[in-house]
C-alpha cells in the first residue's frame, strides 16, 4: 500500500480527488471529512496507534506542528480562546506523561512518510 495525495477540486468546497503517486489512479471519494485518522471516509497514510488512541497527521507540516507542540516545554494558552489548532488537540495528546510514546509515534509516522516517498 502506498500513499495517495488529496487534491482539492477547484472552486468546489469539500471536494477532493485522490491521486496515487505511484500508479496515477484517480479516485473521487464522496464521503464527508472525518477525524480519528480518516479523510473523506478513507484511512490516512500517516496514522498509528499510540497511547491507546490513534495518532494521525494530514501531511508533513501537520506532523511537524504536533512534534513541536508535544516536545515544547512551555505551552502558553490564551484564556477563553478556542481559535488555535493547539487549543483543539485532545487531552491525551497534551498530557506530558505521554510525551515519550508520542515522540516514538511521530518518528514512526516520519519513517512511513519517508518510505512512501522513495
């Protein structure tokens, strides 16, 4: 199994084509966007079990954000604001006791991404 890329259909909200980088096969998923490691009803390439949950990322930028957040020693939060990505992360991902396992999970996803690009 290899990694496909989601490409937004121009001028259409929430419509994507999935394009396989290896064989070029196109797919037009019609199921709505989700969470817990799914997108348009399909499992994300960057997902793994971690801390009894599913650790997932949409792309390298998302993975880098999670890595920076998880390994940050100071996490400032503006009270009564729910506008940042960090404010919407689940508690298990924010919990300092999970840092070591989360770092291992992120490394696993980085390796999967690197293997998918080769």
